[in-house]
C-alpha cells in the first residue's frame, strides 16, 4: 500500500438542490460529526462554502437562527485549522423558503456562465465580500484563495478569470480528469484536461501553462471495473447498517437518456469513472484504488449532507493506515509534484 500518498480532503458545504432539507439535519449536525472526527485526529481539510445559501439565510427572519449557526460553524472550521474556499451556486436566486426548507422552482441558472457578465462579476464580488465578513469575525488575517464551481461547471473560464485575479483567487479545484457531463443545466468536459495531481494554468484549467497565475488541483478520479462492481455487490450487506446518509433533503434527479434496461446493463457491466469521495464509498474498493494510484496525492470531493457513519469510519482508517493529510492550498503551494 502506498501510504506515502498525500490525502487532500475537500468538502462542499451545501444543502440539497431540489428540496434542501432541514438546515440542522442536512448540514449543521452532519458537519459537526465530521469536524469532531477530524479534530480528534488533528486532520486539516478544506471546505468550499456555498455562500449564496448563507445570503438567503440572512435575507429573512425565519432563517436567522440558521444563519447564526452557519457563521459559528465556519468559525469552528477556522479554529480547528481548516481552510475555506468560495463555492457558488447561482440557482439560489430562484429559491423560496416553505415549510421549513428551501424549494427551487427553476435551476436555469445552475451554471454560472449562463448569467450575463455583469451578474457574474457581482456574484463573485458579493460572494467574496460575504464570506470575508464571516471569516473576519474569527481571523482578520485569513485570506480566501480557492474556488470550486457549482456542479463543477468551471468552463468556459474566461468569464471568471478577471474577477478571480482581482479577488486574489489563485487556486481552483473543479476539474476531474476524464469526466464529461452534458445536461440541460450542467455541462463540462474534462476528457482532455491534464492528467496531473496539480498544475498551473492561465486561460483555461483544461490547458497547462507552467507560468500561469492559477493553480488547478483536480479532484481525483478512478475507474471502477466490472470486477470491482462484482466485489462491491457482495459487500453491500456487510455495510448496510452504516450507509444511511446523514442529510434528509432531496437531490435533483440526473438526466439520463438511456432506457432503464440499458442503464442497469451499463451500471453493472461497463467500467465507470468515479470521483474519489467519502460519499457512498466502500472501503475495500477505495483503498484498492488508492493503492493503485501512481500520483503522490489524491484529492477527495465529499459532502457532509451525503456522508454516513461508514464515511466517518473511512476517515479513521485513512488516519490509522498512516496517510499524510494536507489542505488543498498547502498542497497547491508545495513543491510536491
């Protein structure tokens, strides 16, 4: 086992898209459980904060308590040594609060590049200002440098480039080499991105530029083979009692063009690429793929809302096996290749 690999845990701090779920059940309490595990082991990670969600929380009286706990939890993250990054989901402009949860009538603006340039600039500026207003309560010297796009929709990059530079955002982590998605609301194509654990870029994160201003730290990807899928089917019963998700919201259903029969065949008999994640992970598969990795770092993308008791146990196993944990920015700035 290659336990010299650097493990970079990143978490998207957000609620569900279709029906958000209760703030405490879906986000606050799962994140507290996660922070407890990380704190007990001295593990430092990176949280990408869905700041437009917080903007909605402070917009009305009935969610003011949620906003207060949101700020306090951000403060705990900083106190515990975690880094924070900006995470933007423009669809929040279409959200309404009903019966204790947020409902989204439309997701036409899910991808930030669908907005006019003026609106994009305002979102980045206001998002950074709002996130800084929280971090300044706890650390006046804290600098927000990293970004992850909602739905990983980082391209085209040109509409974001100028404002990122103005705001001091120089680290990006949305690319996942080899993955491609195209739906009516979400699209990206990373099939030709550099297959590296990090690299510099200037005009687009799809093309390396060794003298570029920005650093891309891609989310790591592995291929789940048919043999892996067969082995996993035999393990589901073993972990059944530990895989229930903490969050109780409802995610938007993926747009799938295949019929149900073809979907089943595809899921069972076609090798599939997956993000390294603690969400829905089977330990045996995860550690086998880590051991097969040729790079010196693996960047995980996980969500407190989607994690389970098994997810927390995997963190413990990573720690017990002696992997070196790094924050995203520390790895971006290091000389490690």
